[in-house]
């Protein structure tokens, strides 16, 4: 079953500019779908039409098999939305904010228990009574996801969920999003961060200048962007034969060049962590480990060289 069906969608603003140009894609139930594109590519316009904030100029959108231009009220309660920067009452506690949102959303009377569970799910237990103005951006993002989950939606739409976060905050948000998908929430993620797509999504559609390329699996996308192999450049404080043999034993390692320690590997999930682990276990002291090219570098190169058909 498809939760979202978008067909030949177009959004034209003043002066004849097409923010979205004849875009089509589908999102299956339970999937983690990523809409990937640079700033200004039309992703936000797609989200605004999915949420019925604006009407399409042409084309159609169905969510849970309902035409949202005429039947959005029938599916609205099944949809959660997390904007790039969730808005809260800064002087209120996080818990009071969720109570307010629960009342505004018409959440049932047992919302107190629901709120308590959401603080645990979001990893914010112990911070319920803190004012939101004292929250870090990462905590605000997680609170935004908790607020979007108040009505137990079947579809969660996220706009740039990891934007502006430090590595620790990003890790926590990505982990929370994974947890939601495990619990059968269908995810629609719009981002310009290719790393988020690789870590979260199983299907991706690339958007550029309002147009969407072929919808493919994330695995196929990564292989198309960077190929099936990459090079890791490691900086070790104490390179020795034991460490070298440990690196060669890692599944996916093709070859090792001892000069400046360049490691040619197959692209496999968590290959960096595997190499790092065996180096440490063998007594090596790793100062840095860098992908060459990184996924981001390869993606930027591809977007600069290719047009979206």
C-alpha cells in the first residue's frame, strides 16, 4: 500500500516560476523515504502541498488514498509534521508545551500518560520541567518530534531534521527517527544532507530545480554517487605489523598502502567503525580516519555535473 502518491505535481508562483515541475513519486507504508536536494530545489514547496498549506497548480496528491485538496480533513489526524525549527513557548516548560499542543490537537484524555512516554522515547526524561528556552537545538528538535507524535500519526513528515546540529545532537535525532520507523511510522524526510539519507532512508528521490529524478533505493543511489568502493585515509600514531594485519582482516578491505596508510575498501555499512575497531583492538592509536571522497563530496560533484531529467 502506498501512503503517499504524487502524480505530475506542479507549483507555479508569481512571474511564472515553477518551484515544483511535473514531479511524481510514491511512498510505501512503513518506508523511510528521502527527498534529497539542494536549498531552493523545491522540497519545501512539496511539503507545503502535502500538508495542504498551499494548493498545487497542477497534478495530484493522495495520502492514505485520499485526494488532499478535497479530503485532507479525513487524513489530517494520521499525519505528524516536524518543521526545520519547531516553534514553542520559550517561557513554558517542555511538559506544559506538550500539554498545550495536545489540547490544541484534540488528543484524547489520556494524553498525560502519552506525554510521559514521549519524553522517554525522545530521550528527554528529566528535562520535562525545564523551560524550552534553555533547551539546546538538538533537544528542541527531539521535543518537536515528540510534539508531532502526540496524535500517534501513521505518517511523519520531517523538514531538515538534522540541520544545524552538532555531531552529538545529530546522532540523537537520527537515533530517535530510526526508533519511530521501527514502530511502523512511515517517514517522509526532506533534506539537503546526503548523510541523513544514507543513515535513515531506504528509498530516495533526488530533486533539482523543481524536478525529481528516478526514485531508487538508497543503496543504488550511494553506489551511483560514489561507486562500490572508497578509500579511507588513516592517521596512526603507532603503525606496526600487528595493526596492519588487523586492518587487512576486516571484511571489505581490498588493499592497504602503508605510505600514509591508505585503505581501499568496499563500501559497506559501518565499514569505518569496523576498521576503527580493529585498529584499536590491535593496540593502534588512531588520530583520524577520513573517507576519500566523502559521500558529501561525491554528491556535490554529481549535482554540479548532472542535470535531473
